[in-house]
């Protein structure tokens, strides 16, 4: 049993990709809007710098954040300032990379940052990276 097409009715051999393109554009817009919202962390007002970021390692970096209210966070976990050295010592024992990135609010007194650096040194930190915001080369504040 064979089907026979009339000469007047032409079969369409092309695939209509317009609906596919529409769906892909909608998905692209959704990902573009939601991607910046996925960033999580501690909000710290960082000082400005012109230097470049350090290269990343295989392990997740240890980030010590200090807010303007002198609250310490090790990655996203609140750590009391008195227990910071003990916490760092225990975390560093199981890590191959003994570097810490320090994010200190620009409005903190200089002494707080220096004291924290001393605690990091005594806890066994072998590398310290100071996290800053990049400013434009035109000197914006």
C-alpha cells in the first residue's frame, strides 16, 4: 500500500527551527539574569587595588573575611576571634595548600588586620593573599 501525493500538494522537507530558537533565547535570558544571583559569600567593602588576582589552586581556597563589625568568617562559617587560631590550625592539618586569602573591610582599623595576620602566621599559614577590588586605570575611587 503506497501513498501517492497529488501534484498540487508539495511535501515540506525542511525542519522548522523557529520554535527551537525561541526556546533557546528564552533560556539564555533566564541564565543571564539568574547567574549573578548565584554568588554567595560575606559582604565586605574591600579596598581598591590595581594589582591582578593570584592564580587558583586545585583545592578550594581558605578565605578569611573580616566585616566592619569585626566579625570573622572562615569561608562562610562564623568563627569567634578567640577561637580563630585553633580553628585555622585544625583546618590546615588536613590541607596540602596552606594559603589563606584575607578579605578585610576597608573601614577596619589597621591594627585589627595586623593582629589577624599575626594569628594566621602563628596558626601555620604559609601563604597569605590580600583580596582587593580592582579599580579602573583612570583612578576611580
